[in-house]
C-alpha cells in the first residue's frame, strides 16, 4: 500500500490519493489482502478499479482488463474496505473492492474483471452499492494476433505481436516489437500491452509469445 | 480567456466559462484551459452551437455533454474550441489534448445543431472510461411552434408568429409577435430559448435560429470547466 503518493500530479491537492498495485501472488481469503481506511473528514470518494491483463498463448496476445469507476458521497462508503488486485499474470482474477460485513465472506462492492486469454475482461453490471453514486464499468480490449490499434472505448490496450507488428495505444503511443507495455497516470491516463515477448503494463495484455504476463490490477481511491 | 460571470463563487471552486468571441466572420474561438494547482476533480459542460434556420425550418439546438473525472488523470493544459452558431459553420464545441506534434486528440465534444436537426449526442470514448459521462442530443427545429423539450434545456428555433415555450415555463413568443429573439441563462436555472422568425442572429447559447428565407444564425457554443 502506498499512502499519500508523493508525486508531482498530487502536489497541493487537497485530496487523499491512495494507489494499490497487484503484486506477488493472487489475493485470496488468506493471502495478499489490503485495506483502505477512509481518511477522517472527507466528503467525497472516487474509486477506480482496473482488472489485470491476460497472457499471450503463442497464437494470440492477451486482452486488457475492465475499468470500473464509482463516485459518491463519503457517507455512503464504509470506513474500511478490503482491496484485492489481480496479480501480475493473474489469469483472469478480478480486481475487487469488498466490504467486510463482520461475518462470512466479504461482500463485493466494486469489481473490475481481469482477462484470462485474448478476450478482454468484461464490464460488470451495476449492483446495490453502485446505486449509491455514479457508476460506470467499461470492458477491456481484446488481444490481437498481429497489429493492435488504439481502442475507441478504453485507455488500456490488449497485447499484440507476430511478424514485427506494432502496437498503437490511445494518444499516439507506439510499442515496437518486441517490447513490454507501460502504464501511466500523467500527462493522461493510458496503458499499453506487451508486443511479442513483452509483458503488459498495468491492466494490459501480454504479447503474443506464449508465457507472457498480462499486467497486474490496480485500485486508485481518492477522497477529499 | 475565462469569464466567471453569473456563477455562484463562494464554493472554493475554480469556474472558467469559455464563450465565442462576438465576431460572425471567424466562426471559431480557440482557448487554452490550464488546470489550477491543487485541483482534485474536474467538471466539464460543453454546449454545441445552435443550428441555422432556413426558409423551411428553424435550427436545431446543440448537444450538451457533461463529464466529471479526477484532476490528476488529465493533462495540465487542454485546448478549448468554441464555435459561433454561424450559418455556414461546420464546427462543434470541443476539448482537445494537444501534444507536441500533430493535431491533437479529441477528448470531448458537443455537436452543433443543423437545419432543423438537433446536435447529435457524443459517444463515450477511451477518455471517458475513467470518469462519468453523459451526452444529450439537441432539440429539433420546427416549421411552426416550439414546445419545451423533455430531454434538453436548449430549444430549437421556429417560425414567426408562432408560440415558443422553453422549460420551466419561459416563453419568448405567445404567437402574436412577428419574430422574437432567443435567450440563454444559467441562473436561477440553466435554460435557453431559440429564435422565432427572421432575426438574423440568435445570441442564445446553443439554441437554434428562426425561420428566414435568407437564413439565420444559431446561438454560439460554450464550455464550462469547474475544478475543486
């Protein structure tokens, strides 16, 4: 967990921004769980969940994960949330924000599906928690077996590869062959998948070579 | 250039309103929005210019696009294009991300109205995936009277000597006036009315021009960007 990121884009901001990255092994009931505690005094909360990217299998590159966002009043958000991100190469596990309700399994509030193949992580239908604020869930981009073009609906790209193909993301970023992908928040949020033998950036698909890893999941929670 | 007028200010928000220059010859006004330091969240409202009227029908009103997202996920500087509702104008209200080279990337837009047709709603794109987006089409222009739209607060234009009714009961023509000007207001509630009849220029933001054999101009576009 990285509390209060000391990054340029948050300078002087009155927002508390916490970013959680998927790493290590896949989260489970006993492993790799994180906690977000609501900062005292905040009025609004924005949550963005990114599902992990899919792997390449030799024939196709990996798809990218879904993006799910929620915004609403802080009073509608529990004081403590369970945060689970897709691990690198997470094989389709979702990135999840859940509520520990005191007994039994935690209740999922926000879900961003990961990709387990060349197919993108699917969007998640709104649930009861979504009704308490603004909610949107966008599916990822399918992985390609050759060139990959910028998606018209998401900022996370699937992978590409084969025969020196290039991968083009939104805003004109190009990933040559072979190269790993990337993910960045500034100057504008965008992620690239891997090309050929490269792994994907956060939420993005791995290149077409068998064994490449999709990028991990991520959660960003801003409150002010 | 920003014009923080007619907006409540004691709210710790930075409100910038971009309006077209009052020049019917240029057709498009270009601005730059710079993200205020310390901003956490950003709200965009884009209003497309109103459509022109011709001899058969009034102009449709422009589309309205709203988007809200975290400030730290967007560039520090954005290009803002605000068109006039000029008779032969082909521009939409647009927000662009201008990189070092090329023509930039269209992030948000609000389409202009046409001869009798409302501006089309924008389709969500890769930029809007990380925030909350809504785009509403404009109201069609009319060959006779104009009634309040059930979906947008901007009205199209219509014919002289016909009734014009906007939302919330505002009306510029009870059917007895040969022609009437439109209007646009943000307080006490945001609403706009198109022109009826032969007035050449509809100054009402986003609203349609009236019917005239020589053509009329719709109202200009507008963008409001609020950060807090």
